[in-house]
C-alpha cells in the first residue's frame, strides 16, 4: 500500500502551536492579534495554518461564531492583479455572512460602494460613491472592525512573497492600525525568496517595528521529529535508511514526504530530482498536461486548462486523474492545484524554450478572448505575453491592466504597470498611439503615484526621468518641473524654486483650463517657498486662475495657502479665517473638504475658540468617516480635535480622539499625538504613565525627529519638567551638572521664538520662555546661561513688537508682561492687578485652561504678598477644585502646596485635594520620605539597599523636580502632606 501523500497529523511545532493558540484565544477574548509565519519552502507553513483554522472552527459557538477567510497570493509576476488575495478574503466573508451584513459592516454608503468594486454581488441601488475607490484601506478596516464585534474573524493571507504591490501597500498601512475585537490575522511567506531587493522587505521592516504583531519562524524538524513523521506515513525504515532520510531531507517536512514516497527506489542525486519524482513516474501524456498546468500557476481552472492543452477532453481527464492519483496535484474548487509550490516551479522548469513560448501564448490568447474583463486576468495576460516574448501584445495588455488599476485606484500597482510600459516603450512600434499617452506623461503619472504612496525619492527619480524624455507638451513639462521641485523639497535637497518660475513661463499664452489649474498649483507652491511680499501676489494670482478655470479644488488649495500665509507669515489668525471660510463653501470632494476643515479647526484653536473648534472638527471627522477617508484626512482632524479638547479642559474627550488619531496616522505623524498625551500626563501629575508612553513610543519619536527636526526644537521630557516647575512660579534648582542642559534649552527657546515658522507656536513658546526666565531669575545658572537668559528676554521683547494685536495675541502679551513683573519683583499690588486682568479678561477667545489656572496661581501668590489672603484662598480653592477634572492635577497640587506654605485655611466647602505624586518616580517618593525623616544619604542607601552615590543622585533629582533648594525644603513639602503617597 502506498504511503499517504502527506502526514495525517502535524509533527512537532509545539512551541509554535502554543503561540498561535494564545493568539487565537486572545482574539476570542476580545484582543485582536496578528501573526506572521515565516520559513523556507516546504517547512510546513500551510499545514500549521490549516491546523489553526481547524482549531478556530472547532471553537465556534452561537454566541461568538467563527468566520474564516483565506486570501492566497498567486505568482503572476512582479506586478500581479491589484488586491488579488484581498479580493479572495472579501469573497470568503461575503459567502460566509451574506450581502446585508457585509454592507452594514462597511459602515458608510461610500465604503460599501468601494467594496462593491471588489466583491460582485453587493452593489446597491445607491448612486456611485462621491470619491473613487481610493480609500480601500479604510473600507477594509471598517469591515474587519465591525464584523469582529459579534464574530471571531480569522483572516489568513498565504505566500506574501507573491503578493501584488497594492496588497503589500495595504498590508503596510494596516499593520500599525489594526482595530477590531475578536480578530485574528495570520500571514505567511517564504523566507528563502526574500532578498534585499524584494518588494516585501520594506513591509516586513514596518511589521518588525509593530509590537502588536507576533512573529513565528518555522525551523527544520529535529531527527526525532523526522522519525515521528516517517512513522506517521506508515513507513518502516531501518536505522540506516532513516539516518540517510534525515540527512537528505534536512528536516523539511515536504521533502520527508517525497523521500518516503520513493519507497525502496534509489535516492535521487539532487533536490530538483526529488521534487520531480512524482512527475517523472507519470505517463508522457500526463507529464505534458502537468507542464501545461504549471504555466498557469499554482491553481488552474479546468476550463482554462482544457482549452490551452489542445487535447481531447477524455485525454485531459485521464491525465488529470493520473496526476491526482500520484499526489502531484489536488482537485480543488473549479480546477486543480499543485500540492506544493516547489513542485509547480520544478515542473515549469521542465518545459523546453519553444514549448514555454507556445503554451504561454495559448494562455494569453485564451484569457484575452474569454477573460478580458476579469480583474485577476488582466495582469496575467500581460505576464503570459511577456514570457511568450510577444512584446507588442504584452505592451497592449499592460495598458489595459493600467487602465483597470487606475479605475480601482491601486496606485502601488499602477506605478509598477506604468514603469513596465516605460521599459517596453522603445521596443514597441507606435507606443504612443497604442497607449494614448507619451513617455514623459507615463513618468509624470509614476511620479504622482509615488508621491501618493509617500515615497518622495522614487517620485523624484520618476520626475527626473520624465524631464530626460524631452517632453514636448508644455503642460507635461511644467508639471514634471513642479513634481521635481516638490520632491526635492520633501527629500531635503534645497531645491531651486526659481525653476517653478520657468514652469510658469512654459504655460504663458496657453489659454486652457488645464493650464490655468496647473499654474494655480505652481503659484501655490511658490507662495510657500517665498513667505514674503511675493507670496501675497502669487496667491492672489493662484486664486484668480483657479476661479477662471472653474476648478474649485485648485481654488480651495490656494485659499488654504493664503490662510497659512496670513496666520504664519503675517501672524494674523483673525484675517486668516476669511479664506478658509470661503474654501469651506466650495463644492469639492470629501478629501479636500476635510483637508480644509482640518486647517479651519486648527485656526479656531489658535484663536482660543475651543468649543467651536471641537464642534466643527467633530462634524468634519464624521464627514471623513462617511466619505471612507477616515485614515488619510480623518487622522489629522482627530489630532486637532484632541488638542482643542485638552485646551478646553476636557481630557477624556481629548484622549478618545488622540487614541483614534494614533491608529489612523502614519508612524512619523503619530509623534504629535504622543507629545499631546505625554504633556497631558505631565500636567496631570502622572509621571509613570508619561514615562511608559515615551519609552514604548521611542522609535516613533525618533522617526519623527529625523523626518521633522523643526517640530522637536524644544519638546523633550526634561524640558517639560522644567516648564512645569516654571509654571508654578517656583525657583528652579540649577546645579553645576545641569548648567549645560539649561544653556541648550534656552538656545532652543530663542530659536523658536525668533525663527519659528508658525506664529502660534512662537507666541506660546514665548510664554514658556517668560515662565523659565521667572523661574531662573536669581539662580546661579552660570555665566553662559545667564547671558543667554538676557538674550532670550531681549528676543522676547523684539518679537512681541512685531506681532499684530489681534486674536489671542493681546492676552498672550499681557501674560508675558505679568510674568516679567514677577521676574522684576514689582510691587505685590501691581503684580496682582496684572494677573487679575488676565484672569478676568473677556472676549471671544481664551487662553488654554492650563494657562488660565497658572494665571490664577500667580494671582493667588501676588494676593498673599499683598495681604489679601481671603481673596487668595478663593482663587486657590478654585484651582484645587477645577484642576483635576481638567487634567491639571499638578497645578492643583501647587495650589494646595501654596495653601500649606502660606498657612491659609481653605474656604468652607472647598474640595479636598487628592494625594499627588509630585512628578516623582516610586523610588524617588521612597527617598523623599526618608529625607523627611532626617536620614543621610548613607542611611537611605542602607535602608533601600542602594549605594550612597545612588541615593545622592535620587536626592538631586527630587530637589530639581519639587523646586526645593535644599533637603530641608523638600522635607517640609513632604511633611505638609504632599509626599505622603508612596511613603515606605
């Protein structure tokens, strides 16, 4: 009796199975998990995954049914059909749950319409989506998230080494933003196929940086495990034969099966001969049909195979039966599948060159005649023609594949197809006529696609290739120049913006709407390049040209740039409102509308109109969700909403939008959210949470710092601590070892205040600088730092003189003046008057709530100095009650500390302050408690089992954080009750 084709049970893999089982269980319990399984060909990846699917289906129940969907990647050459395996996953889901649940899971009509382009049968009577299927990732994410609320979804993507470019891009996008509840995603790939040029490599690098993804590497079986597998295959081998089999198989389960299948036959000399052993035992006719099938890939439909083989049906049927009986192939679905990819590859290599050309030509002809409209066939037709060495029909097929790819907005696939056309261009007669385009236009399309995919280096190379192709059309030439300059800017190459003027000159005298739109876009770029008097003229003309062309998208972009010019270059946020309000009234697509909305929300927040900002922002965020563009544009809006909520003192709402933004934004952009959350933790006296966040997201912050160094000029953990102490009005302790650090902080603040690009950032940084000046005045910061402080103060005064007195600027200037009055030691009455003016100020915009409470704290301190203790107590009570709910527990602590130090009794009914941590680590709180007991550093070290040197380091850190100048002051703070938490 012959041995079975494969082992009846899985051998070994106990550790790997445990990891997969834990992932499966976690997903059933409500925590989504992703697993990537890698290993060389034949190692058993598919078998392991199949066992997992069996386990998942066995665990299904009425309360939480299991739904399995598998997307098999197919080797259709280096490009492939866009979203091939994802289409198969969606179709499995559709078959498992039905049409209506899938439509509902899409979450919006636009997303459902997007999916309809990929899943036949879910179309509705609704009108076409307002945007193309450019937001497939959002639709897929919505489906997975919503379905996994009530079902356990197990999604498998097999053989990523063959995944098409669009699928790889989608996978990379979803890798860091996986949402859902009962969701398990498993992907496999052949590690021996991935060299440093393989398109999967950057995706794997992105996955490696995602901690939520579990990685499993399958290694060869041990000798004992091979023996166990051999026994399960009913093979009775003596020790010598078994030892030889272990050595020849290398522990690869597939090769073990093939070697066992040989029985007593002589072992083949090469691996290739071993893989072909089943094939060589077939009759000549069956071998011929197997070779024809191998040209179709891993799986070939029966109808296609029969047509391409060119034999009578009975002959084909008999050959297929023979191949199935020998376990070379399997009957599966509507056709036949090779039992292993190694076999398919080896059989295909058996074809003679002339045979290969003939068979692939037949495949191309049949598919072009009978499957020309099938998305999966378009790229396959082009690949078959290429292998058949028929370049002209290959070119024509690639043109059709590109048209389809653009219709489904798969830029990763489109750019590969466009680049293939550029490679074939010189070898195809009448290429321009056949493609309906020019070589330069193809390079322009590729540049735009690479730009959309976030790869400025490749976009730049494509633009340069397009310019080298000597474009004769002035619009194409000008557009390529624009792409080149934009991508040089995006890659920090210091472009010569004067070239944009040359692009404008190319378009002079061309009286078409296309020319006017392109000129408008180029002028908008020029305005950002020259933030001086020229920018106003450029943008005025850009608006006029867009209006003349009737292109509201170009007009909206020009108006947004005009708003930025008004707010950032001119510093007048009030004047900047009008262009945005006009842009919001235009009829533009959802993506542009949300883009305009994000700018408007940001501007409202800069003006201190936080309630309006959150209301408008939430409406635009809902628009983004309905339009299926939550991931792209929605993420930036979510950041703005979170910021406005924090400024208004609504931390829970802010954190909800901040966490949503973290899931939606790309990795470098998430740094803005991390800064928001870390700063919130600092002000809310949550040092452990802040430190854990910054530690966990260190790689993200480093990536952002590298990509956008200007956004990290002064934001760093230690500087935030210093700002907080400065905010309290406490003197900051400066030791010899920290003098250099202060010099760096002061230098960064000077740079932002004097040269920062955003006016709002400059002004709020000016408040930070003024608080530091107040905190450091009278401290021995060293000669260099003292000099820098003086220069910083002069810089503040000079910058303030240039600011327009509109929006929040007058209130910010009043705040800085009050801080300066404290620094200069003005009379208590004068200081109280200034701070009272800030606290009681009225008007449309208000300062962030943290600045409002710091102003009240400063007012209370001045009132105490002026002898108005009752009024001071009222202000302090208000801070203590309002601070914690607003996410400002640290300010409440300062108020409580001032109450204790001044001996003020809280007013009747005042809210008691919950214990706070002083911003200290648990170990530092232990050390502070022992300092309060009067212990020396040596005694503290003995008590806590640390060295006296370590204890000294902790004490120095405590003094800096709590603003105490010596141990006695720190002990007094602890004794007042503030440090009771964490006492040993």
